[in-house]
C-alpha cells in the first residue's frame, strides 16, 4: 500500500511564498507521475502541477509562472514552490501519485491559506 505524507502548508499573506513537500512510501512498481491538486469546499479538485517520470511538467493555468514543481526520484518525493501567492490560491492541497497501471493515490491534504 502506498502512503503519501505532505508537509509545508500554512497561513501566508498575499504576495508571499510557501513550499509544499510530499514523500511517498510503500511498494511502488512503476511511478508514472507525481504532483499536486487542490480543492476548495464545494468545488471540484483541480490540477495544480504534475511532473512525469520523464521530467515533463504540467501546470494549471491559474498557477503558471508562479508555482514550480520539482521531484526527487530516488526519494519518491515532490516539492511545490509557490510564489506570489494570492487569496484565490487558498485551498486544501493534495499530493497525487500515479503508479503501476494508472493507479492513483492521494495524500490526506494540507491547508494553504492566503490572506489579503
């Protein structure tokens, strides 16, 4: 069973920065992609950023140019550097892992709150 542990959420003022980290543990036969999604109560979960095993990255439109995703394949971990944060970035951020034959695993979520 794969387990994802997130850290780094918190409260920050608008324009500030935060860094989220996620580390996976357990038996992972084939890592396809790893990244972050976020969700606001009452809304669907949306893509923030994902990095594939080959290193290609995909960002959600609202965060392009402000957020940067990076991975450490040896540690099976992924970080999300969030700069120039805005109040609309407030959400619960979930670590995501796609492995084996398109199996999706999720972390428990970490709250990010940006005050205006």
